């Protein structure tokens, strides 16, 4: 099966979004306009798992995630650490924990590819990458602000409040939104399904820490369950474009550029060699 065949069996993109409600997609997605040009391969579950279990993939994925967080680890240092070697250069306790946490989170996803994705499992991913775990446990804590060039984004009670949506007295709004979103994305075709999840989970900030890492890893798990490979954000150009899309997401509450970035990153890595239909 390919993406074109899958797309023919799904409702119109805009119709689906209307059934979902407002999920911060305000523009016309390049994804939706151009996906039909590409014969995106859909892989079998064992093929997807085989890709994820490659040692070099894991090293690159961990390194990319750490670099996006401003880590001082080089790729060679990440590679050596995951191979069990001792480093000559000392790292902070936070950096070391982030590296090993991301590695274990990837192992968790690999072990669960093909299984149902639940809030409890995503909380377990966040326990590894953000050391927070359950949404409800931190929903009452003050998050402070996320500094941005254009304005500061205020995060309160474990979730978004700067657009007037509260996390709820005991975090119930966060949990309800999380569960509804996890259910609603299955009305969308993959890999858009994973990208929409990632954008909204990043914007809502469900957890006390590790939200972006948890969102991206869950995105790739969602898409892995549907036969797609993980998005790799690597290199200065990719990372710069990701940061731009991220700023737009927080500044404008519009996920269009974020989702388009994920789609384009996927195309650039996996589909460049495939023929484009003119």
C-alpha cells in the first residue's frame, strides 16, 4: 500500500478538521497540497522496527534531540556513551540524564511499535525524557514563561493559559484535552496524524518538562504504527527551520508551518529519490 491509496480512503482534510474542532491549523498546509505528488512508501511493522533498531539510527536520533535542547554533547560523544565508553569531558548531571533518558525512551517505543498508544504509555515516555511522568501530578505547578524573541509565552498550572485556556483546578482540562486529542487524531490519515499530535502536544505543554521531546517521539511512534519512518531533524539547516516553525507555533498559535516542516523533513530524508509525478 502507498500513501496515495490510503489518501483515497480518507475524508477531505478540511472536513476532518471541522469534526476535530480547532486544533490550531489556520493556513493551507503544503502537506495537504503536495502529498499526492509523492508515492510515499508504507512499510510493514517488522520493517519499521528494523529501521528503529539500527544502532546508528538511535545514536543520531538521541544526538538530534539533545542538540535541539542546547546540549554540549557532540555526535561522537553520544556515540561513545551509548557504546558504554567513558568520556574524558565531564557533562552536567542534566545532560547525562537527558541522554540516557532519551535512549531508554526510544527502547520503550521500539518495544511498543504496533501496540495501542495510550496516555499512560506517553506518560512513561515523558518519565524517561522529562522526569515528570503523569500529567496530573504536575498540573498544579507554576511553569513560568517560555522566552521568545517577539513575546514571552506564559505557561501556568502545567499547561497553556496564554490563549485563555486553563489547565483546570486539578489539571482536569489538561487530561481531558490530552485524551480527546489522542482519540481525534485517528480521524486523520498518517503521517499527518502524528504531525498534528506533535504540534498540539508541543503547544499545550502537558508535562512539566520534556514536552517537545515527548511530542516528537510520540509523533514518530504514531506514524511507525502506520508504516512510516521517523522524522530526523539533523544539521544546522533543519534545526534552524525547526526553531522557526516552533516560534511560529508559539507566537501565532498556528501549527501550519510546524506541520509543513515535519512533512518536508520527512520528504527530504526518505523520498527525495522517489519520482515526482508531474
